[in-house]
């Protein structure tokens, strides 16, 4: 496989995953409406920090650790609880009308917090870890046939797919900021909060099944 083959393969596989709905998308939309187009790239930066860390760990031979269902299960349960809290806070803010498109309160996440949010939301999804322990490992194996340069090209293609999608999402929702009334805006926050809460249940149940597979039979 050539370097260009590795790049385009990583981009297409990464993009197919990026466009799927999930908590990271919901938080990016919510943050972009409040804070502008910078939110998408910052979320991807946090996401990318986690991914480059995983790649480094896998390269030193700890892939079996991440493939362990117990590890993925713990991530799912505790990560799901974090997402549930985040979604509940969004729903509460919408119902109590404490959010507005006008003057924002002091609860808005600062830039560094969006980077952290991108990292935490990614790590909260047990299937993110399992993807890297399966498909990600195989992609890395093929890329590594061309050495460290192959791994670097693979990562660049993969992260560019995420950046392309989330930057487009952020620009779209940030530019439409003044097109929404506060009422419509609060309904969007409510919907996104419920959306994230539903994913938290999905993560927790998935994590529980990984921790206690015998109870599912």
C-alpha cells in the first residue's frame, strides 16, 4: 500500500465514523451556537489528543489492554454517567430558561474546556476504544508496513476527516446563531440534552453487558 492509499483509506474510514450522530456532535452543535465556529476544531483537538495517545500506547504493545471487555465496560459505565449529567444539565437549563442567545452567562465553557470535553466524550464511548482495538489496530498494522511515516500519514488522514466534518458543523450552526429565537434555541438545547442522555443510557447498558456478560444470557 502506498502513502496516498493509507491517507485516503484513513480519511474515508474516519469520515464514515465522524458523520454518525453521537454525544460529540450534540455538544459541538450546542457549543457552536453559543461560542462560534471554533468549537468544532477544539473538540477535534481533544479527540485527536486521545487518539494520538492511544496510537502511542498501541505501538508499545498494549493493545490487549484496550481490547479487555472489563476496561471497556468500566469506561462505558462511568463515561455514560458523565454524559447523563451533561445532558441533564442541558435539559434543566432549557426548562428553567437559563440559556439565551443574548448575553451568555458565566457557565459557558472556555476554549480549553472544549478541548477537554472532546477528549472526555470520546473516552466515554466504550466502542471508541473497541474500534481502536480492532479496526484501528488493523489499519495501523497496514500503515506500519511503511514505518513510522505510514503511521503519521494514517493519523493525518484520520484526524482530517474529523476536522472536516466538525468544522463544517460548527460553521453552519455558528452562522445561524441569530436566525433562532430564544424559544427555538431552548428547544434545540432540550432536544440535544435528551439526545445526549439517551446515549448515556446506551453507553451504561453497553458497559454493563461487557462487565457482566453472564447476566445477558
